[in-house]
C-alpha cells in the first residue's frame, strides 16, 4: 500500500491519492458509494478514505491486530478451499502468527 497521506490533506486530495478506491479493499468509489474518513479512535488522526464495509469491519474488529489475525486463521481453518480461491491474501504475502490448527485445539 502507498504511504500514509500528509497531515493536511483534504478528503478530496486523499481520494485522488487513493485513485478513488477504498484504501483496504481497493474497490472503486462511485457516486452511489458513500466514503468514510477513517481515523484513529484514540488520537483522532485521519488515516485514509474507506468504503462503508471496510470502515464497519475495522470498527467491529476494534482495530485489534490480534482479532484480525485470529479471524484470518479461522477462515483458513474453516473454509480452506473457498478462502484460497480468492488468492488476494496470498498476493499480500501476509502470514498470521496464529496457526489455523489452533482452532482445532480450542
């Protein structure tokens, strides 16, 4: 992903810098797609423009890396063939520190 936007960037400038796409899922924004200015809930620092789905997901995950890693591990454990069919996560070379097997042990 590109670097964080400068501190004084307007939402319009952020959208242009993000090529009018959600910073997380990369889906293009349209006139029918509301945009959300994402911010750190503790510091108030603006981070990027997200779609409603990604902004809501981030909130539901409580911005927790631990929960996100467990969710990814759970998906890989519960639906490995379905999960791997999309391929986008493999392209990111992201490997959660929690193994899928940990769900079998709980």
